C-alpha cells in the first residue's frame, strides 16, 4: 500500500506555497552568485595599486559631508547611466548603512 496523499491532487494553496518556495530558492541562489561576483571585483580592485575607495566615495558625496545620502547616490548612479528606482536605492543604502540612518559614511 502506497502513501495515500501522493495520489491526491494538490490543493491550490499548497501549489502556490511550493512555487513561492521555489522562487525564494532561486533568488537566494542569485543573491549568492551576485555577492560572489562583488567579492571578486572587490579583491581585483584591492590588488590595483592606484585604486582608492575614497575616489569612488567622493564621486557620490557631492557636498563633501563624508556621507552619502539617498539623493546623492541616486544622482551619481544616474550620471553613470544606471537607472534605479528610488525604492531600490533606498534599500541599497539601508542594507549597507552602518547605523540605519539612511546614509553611507566613509571613515
């Protein structure tokens, strides 16, 4: 005798949950690959004798406040040809902000 639940048709809610879990797993894999690529780029830049992270920071810190606020980052990205939604820039700053003050600081 087999497992009786295997032959039953899945309920829509179960199917939706499985699909959502599958999507979540996919995006986790994408995040891991993206973070790995960022780390490779960071290591490559660190090996360059003429690279200074302060140069990049200062590009975005247009008012020389030693911090990058969301509008500055958004403007800098736009100048680089990167079209980002305000919500995405906000999430990026929140993720890398050291004190959750919605700004990035360079020490």
